[in-house]
C-alpha cells in the first residue's frame, strides 16, 4: 500500500482522461448471409472500422463485390459454408452485389 501522501491519481487523471476518451470504440463484427440467391438483409448500417462477414449458405458459389468509391472490393468466388470479411475504413454508402447473381443487392451505410 502506498503512503497516503503519495497518491498520484488526482494529479494524473486530468491528463489521462482525454487520452482514454479519444481511444476508438471497439470495432464490431456483422454477418450477412447469402441464401436463396439473396442477402439476409437489403440494408445494413455499420461504423468506420466495423467488419462485415459475408457467409455463403447457398449450395452454389457467390462472388460478392463493390465498385463504390467508399469501398471497392471483390471477394472472388467462394462456395457454400465459406465466409469472407470486409472492413469498412471510411464513411459513406457502399453498394454491394453478386457478380454471379445480379439481382442480389445490399446497401451498407458506413457512419463515423
């Protein structure tokens, strides 16, 4: 135990608190499944730094991609049971599609 006159917390806390408050929030993981040639939802809202896992539950392959300025990616073709992840680094709207099944569409809104 420290001597009562050596309590540094009141002197350090004013300097540490702003640093602790500035730390980024923990990123969240979301899962969007592909089943019956559809995404499990049409829209999804995430925050910068969040990860979306695209899980294929169909008995055939999907190729999920986006050409949006906010986030451009192509996950390539992957079969049933596999999942691929995308991290969203900046705010904006991301339009996501499947190159194999053009009617599959998903909008991801990335917030700050």
